[in-house]
């Protein structure tokens, strides 16, 4: 598998694109985390409710326990305090529900904020890199020697713009049939450049 081009300029651009993709992922992961943490600040009232409910319940329960020791009427007096303590539990539960809802919202917003731009740009990057890898890997199998240039010259005449072919020769087909090495090599270079491959040396 050929991941990078042989040509220095194109290889440098590919490396820079890969580094930029990594930086893009890190950037949006950080932004997603920032959105998550910012949204979690909305849970502060819920935590206060939790704390207030817990404190109120504990105080009422403690007061009920103290008055329950009063002879004869202790249990009757303690009852309302313990009942009031149940309200503290309700307040605490409301705070817990609010914190849970904010946490779910924060997770959702954080992941969506991070993943949407990462996936969009990542798919484009993956498509371009995958297309190059497939094309270059397949072409590399047929470029072991200078004799293999004949195949790429033929492919160039079928795929390359007519303007580029005309710059190589006024009669590229005739030159290819005659086996003109200079024209064949020039045509092959057009195709190899698109694949990011370096041609073999003429002596190969």
C-alpha cells in the first residue's frame, strides 16, 4: 500500500493535509469539550437544590428525633417534623433530575458540536486520501522498469487532456506505435504525475 506520493511537492502537501486533519480533530474535540463544560454550568441550580433538600431533610429528621424523647407526646410531636423531612427529599430529587437533564444535554451538545465538523471534513479527507492510495498502489505494481512506461503512455493518451498530449507530440499515437522512447516516456510522465509516482530511470 502506497500512502504518500514519490514527488516531493505532492508528498509534502499530503503530509501537511494529514497534519491539518489531526489538528482539525483536536480543535473540534476541544470546542466540543468547551461546549459541554459551559452547558454543565446550568446544573448549578440543580446542585443547590440537592444540597438544600438534603440539608432540610436532615435537619427535620434530627429535630424529630430530638422531640421524640419527650414523654407522652414525643411521638406525636416528632411526626410533623419527619413528614416535613419528606419535602426535603422531594426537593433533593428535583435537583437530581435537573442535574441529570443538564448532563444529558451537555453530552449531546458536546458530541454534536465536535462530531459534525470532524465527520464532514474527515469524509472529504478520507475520500481524497483513499482515492490516491488505491490509484497509486495499483499503479506502483506496473512501474518496475522503463519498459512498463508503455502501459502508462497508452493510458495517458486515453485519459489526459488533448492539450497536454499535443504538447508532447504532434503524432502521439504514431510515436507510441513506433516505440519512440522519448514520446512514450513523456506521455507516461503525464499519467504518473497524476498518480504521484516517480518513473524508473531510463537505464532500469
